[in-house]
C-alpha cells in the first residue's frame, strides 16, 4: 500500500469542488435507474456513487479537523512487478532444466552407441578366438605323436605306486583341485594297474567335491566294476547312489543301494547310516 497526503483545508476544498458535481447528480436527481440499463451498468453506477460518497466524507473530515487528508492508494504496480520477476526467474530455471535434459539425453544416446560398438567388437574377438582354437586343435590332431619307449614292468609299477601315493597326499592335504588332476592322470596313464579301481574311487571323491556329479558317477561306476571286496567298495556304491540322486535319477539310485546288503553284508555302521540317508533322499520304498 502507498500513502498519499493532500495538504490543508484548501486542498480538501478543491477535492470537494471536484467531487461535488459527481455527487450532485445522483443525489439531487433521486430518480430510479432507467430500465434500459443492464444490470452491469447499474452495478457500475452504484460503485461510482459509493466512491464519491467516501471521497466527500474524507474531504469534509479534512475541512472540519484542519489536518492533511490521507488517502490509501493500493500500489498494484509494485505487486505486478514482483510477480513478473518471479515468472521470469521460473522461465530461466525451466530453460536451464530443458538444456540439462537435452545434454543428458545426448550423452545417453552416445553411451548406447558406444556399448553397441563394444559388443560388436567382443563378438568379433570371440569368433576369431574360436576359429584359432579350432585350427590349433586340427593341427595338434594331425601332428604325429612322438614315439616313446615303453618303460620296463618294474619301472612302470614303481612309477604307478609313486603317482598313487602323491595323489593321495594331495587329497589328504585338502588340495582337491590338484588331487583330481593327479588321480585322473593316474587312471589315464595306468588303466590296468592294481590300484586303478581304487584310484577311480578317490577320483570320484574329488570330482564330487567340485560338484562334477556326472563325472563322479562315471568314476564310481569304474571303481565298483565286479563289486570289489575292498574296504572302500561299499562306500563307493553308496557314493554312486548319492551322485545319481544329484543327477535326478532316483530309481537308479535306489537300485544301486539295493546292491549294498547283497554284495557288502559286512559294511560298517557309518556306511549303512549314509546309505539310509541317501535312500531317504531318493524316496526309496
């Protein structure tokens, strides 16, 4: 709001002289509004008459008291300017946000293009690597194997014993990765040695630890061929049944377990307990 002062009775009298003709019209006439006027025109006339009456009251009050007349005038211009400034600030902020969004969209598009190009490069490298590996395998297959002199029977037996002992030591030390490789090498190098079936049994153990259930089952099958009457024969049979459960072959697992009491009636209590647990897993009847 802005305050405007009009000085003294003289100014008040001037206001009265200005306002008098405006007041005299509606007051002196005291005639009803013409019926042809619209309601809006009538309302505007009423508002003008009210404003003139308020102005007269202000002027007469100044004349009677001798004090300056103070009139409150609403300063709408200042408020309009403030609103305009805020709108301009909002427009600038919106413009900046739109610019940032366009930059982010452009960067995202560039990233997608870069990822697509990288994927294509990786695919190309994989294809080239596969081709090289295939070619290398073909060359290796075509190359003649070097002739090796067969070892003497005594040397072969000594080497087999050392290889078996080394593989067992690796397994006992907890290095199942190296033990698996050692037992596999033993079976491949000495397929007919006296310890080969037992090596298959321990090989199956290391494969089971690695989660290679199919290879473990194959190793156990080779170990229990002809149902060897050894200290590990019954355990190998139960281990084979367990691997068959992992391979989702419960019927084969149950059939394998049924061979334990027939071929190994003197199996230890620990083996029988594990056989019962595997039977429960396979839901044998």
